[in-house]
């Protein structure tokens, strides 16, 4: 395969943005892939920055969701505690709901923790 810009040179990579074959003269390493020097290089770097920011904000959202679910879980377990002012028939139901919320909180927290290990 030949370089898109230099037809006499062999291509050594494919641009991550425009998918054109590039030679060593046209190549720019972005750290996360290769791009054409200039416009494509800037677009790929900008896209990588946006992806990293989105990844960070998603991780924070998962931790926030885990805390929210845990609070609801403890709240339901508190309502399910013996001696409450609620109908005795509701106690097991509220306990199960509380346990489900806590289980979901633990699962979401583990996912967020693994996201922190990825990058």
C-alpha cells in the first residue's frame, strides 16, 4: 500500500481519523494511535481529550449513584427494623427492597472502581 500523499512511498500506518494510508513523513503519533500530520492530528488529539473527560465524568457518576443507592438501601432497612410504626407485613418487603438497593450499590461501586483501574 502506498502513502495517500506520497504515491512513491510505502505506507506504514493508517490515520485514525480519515483512514488514509500514511508514510513516515506524513505520520504523527498521538499517543493513542496514528494520524496524518496537521488537521487530522489535531482532531484526533481533541477527540482523545473529550473521551478522557467523558470517561472521568462517567466514573464520578457511578460513584455518586453507588452512594445514592446505598442511602436508599439503608433507609429501607431502617424502615424494616423491628418495632417500627409500619404494618408488620411490610417489614420483610422493606427489608428485601433495602437489601436489593445495597446489593446494587455494591455492584455499581465495584464497576466504578474497575473504571478507575483502566486509565
